[in-house]
């Protein structure tokens, strides 16, 4: 693997961010600095943290960035659910984003587990 861009989890996180940008295009103007900003920031943060941690700094640092990405996913899911509760989106409207979020979360958990297992094997 030559780049974080080759990672399936990063690619899925980018798909999620694109979906969230699309979802928020129809939000009212008064939400530009509210939920629109929060949803877009949280969704882009997932892919950004996967990318930021990738590199030669070591497994521990990368795992920490992946855990931050997981936190951003939970934040995003909360903002999306809030959007449905306040009537900005129908619950069906967040289905694709929710599915992408769940898939990305599973991929992150798997990658974290794999990295931790590898680190533990190298410690032995």
C-alpha cells in the first residue's frame, strides 16, 4: 500500500462525507452555521483522521487517530439523528449515510484490532 488513499476504509469514509454534503444541501439557510457545519465537519473528520494517522509515526499513533475517527462517526450519527428529530430530514433520508457510517465503523474497528494484534505480536 502506497498511500492512505489505497485504504478501503478511507475510501468509504470519503463516500460518507460526499453523502453528507449532499444531504445538507437542502437544509435551510439558518442552519449553515448549525447542523450543516456540524455534519460536514464531523463527516470530513473521519476520512481526515484516517489519513492523518497514516504514516511512519508508528502503530500507536495511527490507532489513536483511528479512534478519533470513530468518535467523529458517533458525532456524525448524532447530528444526523438530531436533523430528523427537528424535522430537517425524514428518517428515511439518512438511510444511506447511516449505512455508510455503520460500514465505516466496522472497517475502523477491524483495522484497529488488526493493528493492535500486530503491535502485540511484535512486542512478544
